[in-house]
C-alpha cells in the first residue's frame, strides 16, 4: 500500500509540476492541484500516516472556504494579485480557484505529519491530549478571541499599516475558540513551556510556503505581491520577511482542523475523544 501511494504521489506531482512550468493553458490550475495532491501523498507516505481518503477529502473541503476568506480580506489589503486570470470568466475562475484552494490544508496536514515523523514527534512527546490549564485559563480564550477580532478590525480599517495581522487575527480567534471548547490551545501550550507541537506546525508552514513560492515562480497563472514597507530581499515572488506569515497561518489551519474534529465528535456524541488537529 505504501509503495502504491508513493507511485501515485509521483505520478500526480511530476506531470503537474512540468505542466505549470512549461504551459500556459486554461487547465493549468488543475495541474497545480495535481502537483500538490501528489506532494501531499508523498509527504504522508514519508510520515507513514496517510489519514485515508475520507479524511483527505474532509481536509480539502474545509480548505476551500478557508482560502476564500483570505481572498476576501485581500480584497481590502491588496497584498497579492493573480497574473493570467483575465483568461477566465468569473465562474471559471471561481471553479478553478476552488480546485487549487482545496490543496492548501491537505498540504499542511501532510507536511506536519512528515516533519513530526522525521523529528520523532508525536502528540504525547511533551504534551498530553488534554488541554493545558492555568489560573488564567478562564479569561485566556476571551482575551484571544477579542484580540483576534480587534486585529481583524485594524487590518480592515488601516490595511496599509496593519496588513501583517491578516495572518495573526484568524489564529487568535480560532485558538481562543478551541480553548473555550476544551481543545488544545497552541498559545496556552506555549505559555506552559510546551513548544514542540507549535514548532512542528510552524515548520510545516515554512516548508509548504517555500514550495508554494518555488512552484509559483515559473508558473502561469501565478501570483505576485505588493507588500508595503517590507517589500525587499525577494525569495521567488515573496519578500523574505513575508515568509513569517506562514507560521501563524499554519497554526490557524491546525486549529481550524481541531475545531472541525471537535464539531464532528460532538455531532456523533463522542465528546471525550481527544483531537490534535494537523
């Protein structure tokens, strides 16, 4: 089974990679999706922990509205734009963009699993499946959600100044909601000196971010950036400091998956089943 998954990953990734770098066709977003689906399969294979097709589809399904949210916020901040989308109708763009967006969460999930395996990290290495508690715990979720909402408001009100918070605000809100729901808060773990899970997810964010920018650089369609004040030392299209945004973004994705699992467990009446997200 592992060898078949490895072969499938290569069979999807290599043609997709070749297509997005050598062609400028209308169907290139599908090649992008094949590339990243193959990459995710390869990373899960290295991790020895493919979650199954149903889980893969669930991660892809939650990925689409997540990235459309960031696209909506970018309508205000205007930090990136897509070159070549003029060849698509509004409907065509919505469909092909959604196909591409569906690969985001699976990519981060597989990268997290792979890095965790390579660093011999598991959920119980330096933490437990129970949420971290402290004297400040009752007010911490409220503070995080409030800080997240305030950060989002600042981003929308003054995008030229507060645009970096576009990546921080969703994480604060989701981490606070996870904490309030009894899940594992990344911030609470960091306060308690438990850093491994946060570091692994951050590493997955940087790995996927580097690959996104690398594969995007010679692609068509592609995205480009307009980042005020920090637009220097480009690494591919992204300025160097911009890669820092992939860390809170990855944490946001991890906690979104935790919320997805908590909601699914409660719907099924499995309220005491621990979840760890990515």
